[in-house]
C-alpha cells in the first residue's frame, strides 16, 4: 500500500489522482464508487488519452478536464490498474489522502494512431504483419533522410537513430507531429516484444553496416 494525494471531483461523484507510469510519463486515474478509468497526459499540450477501455458516457471531457485541472501540482505516484478505492464522506472539497494498491500500469500503445497506421502499412496480402516489409521501408527511409545520414556520419548511437527513424516514419503515416519520448520507447519495445528475434533487427544491422563503411 502507498499513500497518495487525491482530489474530489464536482462534475461526477468520484476522485482523481496523478500517477507515474512504469514506461515513463504521467497519467491520471479517476475513480467512482463503481467505475474506474486511467489516462495518459501529453506533455506538449496537456491533453489526455484513455488507457484501455473507458466509458465516455461516465468519464466525459468535462470530468477529465476537471481531473487534469485539480491534480495540477500534485506529486506523481507509481500506481497501476486502479482498485475500487473511493473517498466519499471523508473528503473535503479540495483533497484527501487515500490508500491504493501499488500495481502496474502500462502505456496503451495499441490505442495510438501510430500503432494502427504501422499495422495497416506493413500488413501483407495474407493479412499478416510483415517485419520484412517494415524493415525494408525503414531502411529506404534512412537512405533518403539527410538527418539520419548526418547522424550516421557523426557516429550517433544506433538505438538513437532507430528511434529517430521509427518516430519520423510513424509521424508520416499517422500524419501528426510524432510521439513523445515515453510513447516512442514503449512503441519500439512493444514491436520488439512481438517478434522473437527483435522487430527492428534488420534495421539495426543495416545501420551498423553503414556506420562501419563510413568508418572505413
């Protein structure tokens, strides 16, 4: 058990608190007597993205926005899947201390647009995700990217280049500004965990080969 500061909401009968995610970054948990929800916070614009299934009829934009506003300045806690702990008559209108279980929360990569676009882009004609197609496309991206080639010339760490390439390609496919560092790391780790030999093995080998030739 850990001690965490919570705030009582007025837009719904419930409480909220901030949490530090295992994969990095921050999130907000919202509890009611019968329901629960968790959201990740985008550091750039402060927006919230749901983790897993969230009942939007209960956890409306008004509720989430209030939770974000009221939890500003509260300390982060490493918490996870939210237990049904609810502060009712013990709360005042601003905040209370309540105990919650210390369990695991992970960034929901599968809910991201980048993940969905990667899956759509690199699924072959047999409806199978193709690591070969993905790595081939990412290697072609490197060959055309002045930034990636500059990083290679400057002998940047291979993993740093992999992150740049994956982030850039994902942003291109999803037509957005790209993932923050926490989501990017979780994104790469998730794809690597899906493959028994590392999803980006060919890309990493390709980068090492190019770097070796540049040294020569």
